[in-house]
C-alpha cells in the first residue's frame, strides 16, 4: 500500500489497515482453536481405543498345574442384565465380571467362567482353557447392555485354582446403566460355593 496523499485518504488507509489486522488476528485465533479441538479429539480417540474392552484370550498364557495338592474354589457371582423401575419397566445394564488376583506372590488359574440366565440355563461358556492370572493382575468379561438374555436373575459361576495356598481372588460383577438423564452403577461380590 502506498502512503496516503490527503487526510481523508489517510483515515481510509488507517481503517483498512486496522480491519486487516483485526481480520488477520481473528482468522489466526479461529485457526488455532480448530487445531486445538482436532488435537483434543484425536487424544480422546486414542484414550478410548487404549481403554476399550478386550476379552481375555491368546495374550494370556494357558495354565497347567501339577495334579497334586491343587487348591480350588467355585464362586457364584450375582449379575443383572436389567433391573426394574417405574412400575416394572426394564432398565438395561452392562455387566463387567472382574476377577482380581489379590495374592502378591503367586499366580492363580481361572479355570471356568460361565454365564447363566434367570431360570439357571447356561448362556455362555467364556473359556475353552484355563488362563493364568499373575500376582495382582486382573481379567474382565463383558456382557453388553443389549444382551438381555440373562434377565434380572443372571449369574456367573467362576472356578479358579492354584498349586499352593493363596489369598482368594476378588470376584465381582459391576453393573452400569445409562438411559437418557438417568444412570446407575453398582457392584455385587461373589459368594464361595465350594472350596478344596
């Protein structure tokens, strides 16, 4: 831009210059906001991907104990694929069965995880083989909210074993449900049915 020749040209030139400075600043600020939002969205996607549920499987080593002096338990864990509210309407729940080895020194084997419905019919057998659970490690099994087969009286049977005496694992079902503005979460602990 060439310098102004008169006072009115000078005012017009200053106005245009001020407009360009303000417009450029706003554009740069908007561009920066968009970049920050893209970065946050990408980070959230990365976090969600890292935390997404993955069923126990090949990444966990198969357990095979010697047949003598094995310690084992059978545990019943209450679960709910839904509960009732508003006079009998079902409120759907997603369930995570959490098995936590509480022993600080010894691994255990998770030998059986079975999911049953309200009348006691087997719905799903989660394991084809025993899986090792190292000291202080955990494994989870998921029943999605849209899997309503279990009903309000669903349950799991879990069997675990160890080649020596260990502190028993903590076995819990964590239920979570969200419908509109309402949400609920609660935990039920397992009950030992048999111990050897």
